C-alpha cells in the first residue's frame, strides 16, 4: 500500500510551515510513511531505529495522543499488539491540518474552580434560585469533566 498523495501533501505543508514540534513531526512522519496504520509500540520501535535515542515508548505514545487530539491521526480500531499481545488502538494519518491543543487544567486548578463556584452558590439568596440552579449545573459538569 503506497502513501496517499493527500496525506503526503498535508505532511509537506505541515513540515514546511512548522505546524508541529520536532518530536511530533517525527512521529507523524512515521505514520505518513506507514499508511496501513500503526500501534504505539510499532511507532516506538520504528522511532528508535530511525532516531537512535533514549526516548521511552511512553513518550512516543504521548506524542501519538497529542497528534490524535490535534486531528492529524485517526483511530483505526483495536488490534492485538505484536509486542505486548494485548488489545491496543491502531492509528493512521489523515490529510487534515493540526488544530491547537487546549492546555489541560491541573486537578488542583479544577478543584479550586469548583470550590469557588460552591462558595457562590452558598452566598446566593433564595431570590436567586435560578442562578443557584445554573451554578449547580455548572459544578456538576465540572465534576463530570474531572472523571474523564
């Protein structure tokens, strides 16, 4: 299976315009040159051969997750990993341009925001019942987001 021209064009545009960091670009390039898709362990193995380094496979998997979240990798489905013999996700490149990653809030920041919202609910009077309901709904959503 050859490299899809649209994927190659997207890669060249991304590389030319510096849309990915160096490590992300190296991982993305591995996917572009393996259009059938790869698992994290397979990418890690290729990465270590192409770029002799002390990088751990976990670091490579983190780049894969970031590339997926940026929209340039698609999940193909679960496969049995040839290295671990466990069910793992297989990914492949697409022809989309990367979107900017949203920074994740720390757990402490999220908890602080929830506590501040709870204080607001406590301070509202009975007359502001709809405001209380809206804040409680917001707090519930924040708690649900923490579970993810």
